[in-house]
C-alpha cells in the first residue's frame, strides 16, 4: 500500500474515533434540514476504514448562498450543477487531514476546495483540492472568509469594479453581509468615507464595530 512516509499506515492520534457524523444529504429541503432525512448520521471505524490511496479528513465548512440554488431538481438549468439526490452536498471547505495514503498529502496537512459537507470524509480520489500553506499561523477559518471567496469577491469588486475616485463617498447596499462588510473595510483603508445600508438594528451594530462613519437602516 502506498503510504505517505513509506513505512506503515499512519493513523492519526484520533484512532479511537469511531464516528462519521452528520452527512448533509441532498434531498430537496424546502425549509429547515430534518435529522434522518437531510442530515444523516453514520459510523465509521477509523482504524479499519479503507483509504484506497486517499486520505481521511475532518472538515470545516462554509455554507454559501449559491448552494441553495444547487438544491433543485437536476432538469432545472442553472449556472451551477444540481446536487445529486441522496448524496452529500458539497461546497467550499477546509479538511484537516487525520491520516493519509496520498503521496502529496500527509496527516496534519490542511486542504481546501470543494469537499462534501460531512463532518469526516474519506477522500479517495484527489479532487481539485489545494494544500494550504499557513506560514503566519493565521486562524484556519480565514481561508474560507477574508482570504477565501468572500474576501476575493470583495477585493476584486472594490479594486476592479468600483471605479471610486479619491474624495468621493462610497455607498454600499447589503453592508452587513459577508462581502459588503469586507468592501467597507477595504474602502476605509483606502481613505474613503463609507455610507452603507443594513436591514436591522443587529446588523447596524456590525457597522459600529467597523466604524463606518454613516449608515442607513432600511
Ligand atoms: N460570499 C461570496 O463568496 C460571494 C461570491 C461571489 C458573489 N457573491 C454575491 O455577493 C452578494 C453578497 O453576498 P454575501 O455572501 O455577502 O451575502 P450575505 O452575507 O448573505 O448578505 C446578503 C445581504 O443582502 C441583503 N439583501 C437581501 N435582499 C436584498 C435586497 N432585495 N436589496 C438589498 N439588499 C438585500 C441582506 O442584508 P440586509 O438585511 O442588511 O439588507 C443580506 O444579508 C450576493 O449577490 C452574492 O451572490 C458572494
């Protein structure tokens, strides 16, 4: 068996773990997920689970609004494929590798990419996952937030699309959303006065924390 250190199967210190928990299955969910229907619990013996050249990881997930559109019947066209019925839904996430037979990925590595929404996953064939280098020891959650898709969306939107000119005031709708709150911070770092709209008192508190100088509550 091909192993990452060439000697023996490397099992993580979590070898007493025997649960593969909470698989979010893709059957159409109109309101809240129901245990047993949309959330399925299963068990797995980490000491014996076949890795088949892959690796075993614990995931941190980042559910995104676009995933709602993937929960639909497959015949309905859209810009993202429908989630296959009865299989785990997938999305951007981080996998903390517990044990591995993969030649490029070893235990304690962290990987990111589209991975199943399962608390623990055996990844058998390497999908387009990227190993995360973290030389500054940043919180891993940053990879899904400020350094991930929301941060990249905010950065590209602000730097490439805003066309803001020095001295102008920036107005932002959905200012308390993931992307909006990051755009506010980028605009403020560039020295702009920012006015943003939010939909509730609770959300306006987020603005106070970011010290956007003015706000409109809708
Ligand atoms: N997150 C990403 O990585 C990403 C990537 C690419 C594109 N996008 C796009 O960027 C936009 C923001 O995404 P997000 O992740 O920041 O979403 P989010 O955190 O869910 O924030 C969206 C906010 O939009 C506001 N909103 C909802 N309906 C509205 C309406 N009819 N008019 C004005 N505001 C409305 C709501 O805030 P209030 O209740 O405070 O009004 C809501 O909280 C979305 O269009 C999303 O598709 C996001």
